[in-house]
């Protein structure tokens, strides 16, 4: 019947209108989602640019640190070579010092021997001198005694 058809068409119209409204609502939500997505993409793009800048700075910093590390390693190597050279010089100086100490010890031993020998010689000379002085005193005493005796003899005659 015609009324049934009208009711069916009205129902279908209402359903289609409802479907259209739902589709429009979904379309609006998608547009809003796209706006949000665009906003997120823009934010992500800005974040990416910032990250690239930070990465560039970090890379530059890493290169600076790498160069600093290389320079420091070179300085350490140079200081180690200098230290090795100074150790060799120190050993050489110690050897020369040891030889000099040995030479000084020999010289000191020589002087000590010379002084002891000289001291012994001087003691012997002193003893000989003392003996001469003693002999001279005895001779002098004898001369004086003889002169007295001679005077006694000459006065008794």
C-alpha cells in the first residue's frame, strides 16, 4: 500500500538522514583529528628540528672531546717520553755520582795513608830530635862538668 511505502520511504529517509548525520559527524571528527594530527606533525617537526640541532651540537661536542682526548693522549705520550728520558739521565747521573764517590774514597784513602805515614815519620823525627836534644844536653852537661874539673885542677895547682 501507498502508506506503507511512504512509511518505508520515511523510515529509509530518516535512516539515510541519520546515516548522513553520522557520516558528517565522523567527517568532522576526522577533520578535527587531522587538525590535531597536523598540529602534532608540526610539533613533531619542530621537535625533530630541535633534536637535529641538539644532535649537531652533541656531535660537535663529541668531536671536540675526541680532539681533546687525542691532544691529551699526545701530551701524556710526550710526558712519558720526557719521563723516560729523565729516568735515563738520572741513572747516568747516579752512575757518575757512584764513580765520583769511589774516586773520592780512593783519594781520601790515599790522603789518610799519606797523613798516617807522615805522622809516623814525624813521630820518628821527633823521637830522633828528642834524642839529639837529650844528647846535646848530656854533652853540654859533660862540657860544663869538664870545665869545672879543669878549673878545679888548674886552681889546685
